């Protein structure tokens, strides 16, 4: 049985000639939430793109639930139970809320025990139960939703794939404080259900409140990897790598 939902081992990644990730290694335990943080341009989104197959690493190895996905295509990685909530939401603006959810629907893997939630599969009804505002707007084009509602839809769309591992790239970006709090409660609920999560965030407080483990990236390299509790007590590390005092 795999004990790791996702592992990057000595990954180097490039955009053209630009060397973005430098021997990056970290692991996400099954059923745990890893906060991936760092300044703008540190390589956080690049790690997400590598994990879902949008950017093959130049060197190194990537595994998900024990399967080697280093050169796998995004569709094959999604079929293993890996889903991405992308930065900027990227909802299909011309489609309705229901259509956005239906296009992402995927049945759970028949043997999805390791890293799975053991809960009722995600369906349109369970998404609407978690996000009542989406039910109210189910027949509205996604482009007419508020930023917070679009973020709920982006999360719901990812969950419709019934993932075992959820990658969330800046889910609080551009949202009002009360909506950020709601997104935080949603992430806490998903974590409580046993979903493995990687949370990429600029909101350090939100990340430290939710995370079991933390990885700090600094100019494409791992500057810190350890328990969130350890980082909460080390203001010097936060100030050094994140510029937060």
C-alpha cells in the first residue's frame, strides 16, 4: 500500500531555457494537507503543473499513490485520482454552473481506498449541499458569478472528478476576507474527510491554520520542509524566506 499521495524526487523543470525548479523533493502523506508556500515566482505553480502532467520534468521522478507519473499525460494522472483547482479559477464562463460540473464528472476508482475519503462519491447534489449558493445559481452562466462563487465552482468542478489528491493553487487569491474564511472552512472539511491536499497559497496564516506539513520554495529550491507546528514557532524562517515579520 502506498503511504504517499504525491512525491516529487529531485525534480528539475524548465520553461524553454529557463531553469525553474532545482532538484525539488517533497512528499505529501495520504490524508494530509501540505502547504506549499513561497514568494511570487518561487516555483509553486510549476510544481503543480509538473504534478498534473502539464509540464514534464527535465530530470527527477514524480509518483502518485505509488504509480510513476513522471511522463504520464494529464488524462492518465487524472484517472489515478489527481485533480487541480487552478490559479485564476478558469471556469468555463459561457457554460452554466451545472454544465461546468457535469463536464468534469468522473466515477470514483473502484478500489479507491488508499488516500480516498471513504465518503459518498461527489455528485452535483453533494456539491450543491456544500455550496448552497451554487445550487441557487445552477442555471446561470459561470461568467456572471462573483469571484467567490467562481472559486466555489472551481473547487466543485475538481471534486466532481472524485479525486484522492486535490491540488489547490491560490484558492484565496483576490477574494474578500469573509469569502476567504469560507474557502478555509471548505478546505478544512475536505481535509477532515481524509482527502490528500496540496495547498499553494500566499495567505500564510490560512496555510498555517490548515496544514499538517509545510514546504517553502525559494527561487525554485526547497528552503524548508517540515511540520507546520515547527514553522509556526519559527518567525525567523518565515521572515527569511517569505519576507513576513
